[in-house]
C-alpha cells in the first residue's frame, strides 16, 4: 500500500512538471511586445512599434492598433492594411509601426496593439505622455494697460509680470483659460496701469515649477489727451496770430 502511494505521488509530480514545461513551450512559441512609453514634444511626428516574435511564422488574422478611446487606428486584416483618424501605419517584418502626425494633448493615453493568429491571441500596450507645450508670448497695450497672451499651452500655466527683479503679478488680472479642441490652452493676463519702463512677461508652469518662455517689452510714453489738446490749442493760437498779423499788413 505504501509503495502504491509513493508511485502515485511520483506520478503527480511528473505530470505537474510535464504540464509546466508544456506551458513554457506554448508561451515561448509567440510573443508580442511594444514600446512601453513615448514622451514626444508638441507637434512632433511620433512613431512606435509592435513586434511579433515567434518560432514559426504565424498566420495573421488581425494585427491592429487602437487608440485610448478604443477606436481603431490601423488594422492588418486578410493581407490588407487600413488606417483611420489621420494616422499612418506600416507593416514590415512582423512589425506594425504606428505614427501620429503633429502630436497634441488629445492624443495622450494608453494605446493597445492586438494580434490574432493561428498561434494564439496576444496584446501589448504603449503609453503616450506629452511633454510641456507652449507658443511664443505676445504683448499689446491699450488705455494704459498691457495684456500678455500665449496660445498652444499644455498643461495649464500662469503668466507672471516683472519690472527688473520686482514682481508685479499682484497688479495683474488673469483671464480665464480657454481650452482648444486639440487639448491645449490659451492663457492671458493684463497688467493694470503699467509703468512706462521695460517689462518682462513670463509663462510659469506649476507642473514643472519652471518658466517656459518670456518676452520683454518697452513702450514709449504717450502724452495724455489733455496735454495733446493743449498743444493743439497752442498751435492754433500761433497760427491765428500769424494770420491776423499778415492780414493787418
């Protein structure tokens, strides 16, 4: 009886080892891997690949990339490659390369690569995280106030004002941020009753704790309306006097 129990135990150990080895073999027949993460700058063309590795060349039923919102971006099916939503895909050497043109914040998220073949079904994932975005700062003045504006900003940022080393931001009014369709923001701030001297308008990012861009501006002093009126009046008096003198002669 004891001998039978020992044989039974050995048989279970042998079967477990065999099943484990078979699982390893099955797993290694085919693998699917993609770039784990990409961090492009705004407006860059961004590409990454999904790679099939297999002992035998698989018969592909479906090889596809889908967006974070689950919509299909490109699909290889029945030997035909189709693309959607303005992306570009290339299939070459068991590799499906996805390219997004002019990457914007709306493109962020987790992308899924799917493979269905005679060797099994596999998935791989790539996470896209965009770096900070910003365009040039522009300043214009009106009625003694100056407004600094930046478009294409991501993530949201703040505008700070400086006169030399003096921070004038407390004397400014921040406009509500406006989110564009591409996920970037328009940022603006108005400095009230600005001094007539060189100013610095700077775009500060809370997420990174640094200034992304800055511009300096200097505007000439404009005489007040009353001063200009007085000068016009003086000129008018001089002209009238000259006319009267000429008439008398």
